[in-house]
């Protein structure tokens, strides 16, 4: 049987070579298009998903390259060009209509406003009953598909498995047992050194290896070999990189923000493309020898240009009408609910019990509502959860700096933890020794049984686990932070340690000016809580997405504590008073952290409270606890986990 299969493959290979000979008689089309490498690299990075490493991953708008367009124009182009699915299918919209989640009166109103009352019945019939072809063939990928259409080869299958293994090994952040052999050099330079000095090779044939080792691998020269027609170079690169947008997007993100890796690696999208083109040349050489023709010379017709205009069709109009009706069905409910509310929320409080600042994260909205419901004399405010304090944080005994601010912001300040009494627990069965031949066997036969027992006990009595990411472990409650800088020359790795008084004043003023807390002394309560948020999760590589997005996917405890230190500083208050923001001496700012998965709040620096405020804080803590309980029940009802 295997002999028959091998014979068939040989026949296919010979037929392909015959077609190559025929195709080689074709003349390449003349073109006046000039390939601008730098522009194409810039545009390609912009359109690829900006996939940061998981430790920094919060959320990402995959359609960011289209956000300069109107909404429906942008999603239509994204769908036709890259094959994204930015809306529900017509069948799903119709099911929502049948279940009355899309209201009939709203749908009729949307059609009337956009199409006119005279076309209402016509469009209702189309939206509810007409059958449309909803299939989409994206433009990206159509050029490279000609390898498969014309010859019995699948370049992705021949190249991607090895390419991804090499990328994994090079970008490894200490997970693998063995490190990359030449990890101190750039991606292409490391591969060149390995090829030059190794007895084995990544390549099957000589040409690709010689091109890499000799350094004669300019992008344009490689594209000349693989594509031929210069007017198709850009489209070919889009086809190639969008065949693995996650990898390409992450390489592009690392190129622009190399500090996002704890174990730094020098890699660029250009180097990735060069190496992938070399692997494609090697795959084609191994199949056809060096007699194959570039893809531009085997085309029967040119593919549609990627970024040509995408005209609107009737099915696109149907999607947009349904989507507008779906959104307005919710808008009407919310607006009606607001209109029916009494105006008690527009209250003026003379004697404020306490005030809190939370992040703008939607998970905290009902928590704020319950605080104000349980204590009508309290006030809650929201601001970005890094509290206008952009910084790198280094925990005591930590090897790396942790960025605690929004992703586009690059801090110039470092805050360090000192005086922590915490100890880092180690688990032998999570060490690299467990992967070795002899030690791994020994650990599995001894500690393995203990691990199995602990796993069983955790079902009945959950406890902290080594694979747990806990927001409360980000910073010790008893530690101190190096927040105040008295000498601007006090720097570490180019970062100023702490903030000067003028820098503190600027940051506190920015937050207070964003709310009503920027007037006279009577606007302040005795205690103002600054509550960051984070989350606890177990064995979850996406844990950063549960923490504070404004803090770069970290808990907001360091930022909250830093802000409170600034706001409590006597010299900062003097500077604020000069700007008209008078904070009374008895008012104290208290930092805290809300764990949104456990629905617990921990407070920091409680020992610094005055006796009067300590008593007030004790009473306020009871309000926080009760509000958290109600908040947890409301959130669980949304998840259909509780009927209470």
C-alpha cells in the first residue's frame, strides 16, 4: 500500500515539474509598482493583531486598523479583506427577534428611519424571511493559494510546524528545560550562527542555507525568487503573515515594545518574514529542485487587490439594520429605566461619612451602588484604576520591573518594595528537575503521590496553590514603598526612584480635578478610600485579563497606595492649597484592593489612621463587607448561579 502511495506522490511530482516547464515560458508582466519595504512593514504591523505576551494581555481590538472608518464601513471591509466575523449571523438575529430580545417596534422604527416608511413592509419581509448567501471568501490568502491550486503542495504544512517550533524555542521565557543555543543574539543572527556552526541544518537543501549563512538574503531578493512580480510583493506578504496572525502579531508587538519580555529577545517582523521566505524556498527546492518558477508567473488571473473598495451589498444592509435594532432594544430599556428613577441619586450630602475612588471597570458598578444604598451619606467616584500614577514596580527580591500603568504609557518612575516579610514558596514538582530523566522519575514516585492527595483535598477544602495568581500577593501589607524622591539624580536603569513633590502634586491634582473633589475643605469626608482592583485565578494563562487594564494587567494596589501616600503628604497638600484644592488636616486617604473574583477588600496602612478615623474606618469596613456580599449575589445571578 505504501509503495502505491509513494508512486502516486512521484507521479504528482513529475506532473508538477512538467507544468513548471510549461509555465516557465510565460513572461512576467511588466509593472511600474515600486515595493517600499519600510512602508509595507509599518502597515503590516498596524493591521496585524497587536498580540502582546500573555503576562501583558488585557484586551485587544482586532479591528483597530479600521477604526478611522465609520462603523459599518469598517466591519464590512474587515470581513471581506481578512475574513473576520464582526456581527451575528442572520439566523441568530432572527432567533433574538423570535425571543423578543429584539423588539418589533424598534426594528420597524430602525427600518423607517433608514429606508423610509414606504419600504417598511418590503424590508421586514427581507429581514425575517429572505435567504441570503452569507459565505465570505476573504481576499487575504488568495494569492498564495495558487501554489496549492497549481501544484500538489501545501507550503503552510511544509513550513509552519518547524517555523513555530523555532519561534517557541527562541522566544521562550524560561519555561523549557533547555534554552535556545544562541539566545543572546537577534533572531536571524542566531539562526545564521547555528547554521554556520552546526552539523545539522533546519533546511533540506543547499540554496536556502547558503543564502542565510552568506547574508545574501535581502527581503526584495527573496521576494523576487518566490513571487517574481514586484506588484504582488505586498499582497504576498499579507497572505503569508495572516496565515499565522497570532505569531506575526506577537513578533510585531515585541519589536515595538521589547521590554514586554522579561527575558529580552531581539526579533523583528522583517527577520521573521526573511526566515519564512527562506523556508519556503527550501520547501520548493526540496520538491521541484531549483527549476520552479515564482508564483507571479503561474497565475492564470491576478487576485483582487487587498485594499480595493468593498461595495456594500444587500446582505450588509440587512446585518446593519438588525444590529441597530438589537442595540436600540437595549438602549430603550436602559433609558426607560433611568427616566423612571426618582432623582434621589442627585443628592447633596452635607456630612459625608466616607468617599471612595474606584476604577472605571464595569465589574465595580454594582459594588458602588450597594455602598451608596447601604450608607446614603457616602460618595463614590471613578477614575482610571492606575490613579494617574504611572510607574514600574519592583517587589522585594524581585528580578524584574512590573509595569503598572496603561499599555501605551512608558513610565520614567520606579517604586520599590522594602521591608516585606513574605517568603516565596517553592514546589519541587514544579521545578525543571521534574522534567529530567532520573529526577523526574524520582519526584513522580514520591512527591507525585503527595500532589495527588493535595489535589483531592482541595476539592473539599480549597486552599492556596502554587499555580494560583493572587492579587493580594502582588504587594505585602506590611512593606513600605520608595515613593518620595528627594534627589532627582537617584536613578536605577534610567528610571527615577520615586516622585518629587511637584510631580506628586501634579498627579493628585489631576485625579481630584476629574471629580468634584477640587474645591473647599467641606467637600472632603474624614476618610477617602482609593480602591484598586485585581483578581485571583488558578492555572489560567490569561490571568492578566482579570486584573486592572489601566494598570497594564496587574492589580491596582501599588498605584492606590502610592496615590494615598502622595495625597497624605503635608507638602503635597500645601502645593494643592496654593492651587485652590484645600484638603482638611483631619482627612486621610486610605488605599485598598478589591479582589473581584473573591469579592474581598483588603486595606493598607490602617495603622497610620488617627484614633478618630480608625473608629470611623472600623464602622465603614462593615458597610464594605455587606456591600460586597450583595454585590457577589447580584453578579452570581447574572451567571445563573444563585436565586437569592
